[in-house]
C-alpha cells in the first residue's frame, strides 16, 4: 500500500456513500489528485475541515484500490472568502479554472503558487475580487498555452487604434482594419483595465482604482468567453454572476 504526503488545495467535494466525500485536490507535487475521504459528514468528524473547498493542508493519501485520504494537517482554510459573496464567487471561479486546466499526476507548481497567492488576496486583502480573478485568468490562460497579447494591434503594431477589438482566435488586441470574424469590440475602459491588471503584481492589486465597475465586469466576461473559446469549458460560478 503506497502512502504519500502532499500539500494540496481542495478544488471540489461531492458526497460519497453515507458519510464520505470524493475530493478533487490540487497538489503541489502531483497536480490534480482524486481521492475519497471517509466519515467527514458525521457530527464532530475530525477531518471534516479537510473536505471543504479552499482548504489548504498537508494530506496523507494511501493508494490501494483508489486513493483515500487518511489524515490532514491544516495550513489555511481561507475561511474569510466564504463570508463575502463577491469573494466567494471569485474564489469558486479560481477553483473551477484549475479543475479544468490542471492535469492528473502532472505537477504544475507555477499554477499552484499562483492559486495560493490569489486565495490569500481574496481572503486577506482589500483587492477587488474581480480584479484578482482577472489577474488569475490572465496567468492561467498563459500557463495553459493561451497567453494574451495586449500591447497594441498584434497584426499591424498600431499602439493606439481609434477602434479596438479582441480576437478570440488570436488571443490578442487588434485594430478595426485587422479584426477578424472572431473579434469583439473593446472599450477604452476595458483596455485600461486589462493592461493595468496585467502589468500589476497580484500582491499590489489592492492599490488599483477602477473608475467604472462596468469595465471590470466587461473584462471578466471577455476572459471567460476566451477561456471557453480555447477550452470548451464554462466557468460556471462567474458565468452566472456577471
């Protein structure tokens, strides 16, 4: 019977039999890991915390006929995310994105570290939740091979076209002359939000001020549509919110 210890974040949990759950974990050392955890629905279950989404801990997993979590040492619950609806929606969206682009038994330490940073910003900073989500989406798309090109028109190089568009096929800003059938219009405010968040470290997002919440929502819609265009998957939590 193989036993592994791994730092992991709970991405999702579904009921399993009478008192257990089936977890999707994102592990620093092992990528996506699917595992059962027994007895956590019972009153006063000592490992109940380890079955909750957002939980970050060191999990002990044994593998015989499938993976089973037998112990967990908590590192952080990010509980404050669950106390605010906007932060909760953004946090759930982060977990969904990782569930989609992560791979079983394939470590992705860069994505893991970025997820941890984003969860910390949602739980403990004054950053706008959707700004954290935008920053994470830009990073995650690049990590999955769908990086954005945001410095002027990617085709002709025009830095300040009169009319701007975003090409879903190219993953890039384009001018009206270079736009294609997959392109949608971008307002000047949305361009500013995209560039400012892209150029700001995630730890400094709380210093950004946005003149229009509408522009921030517009960028979230744009990026989730681009995410769907490339992966075929909907980020359900934010899709129903914006």
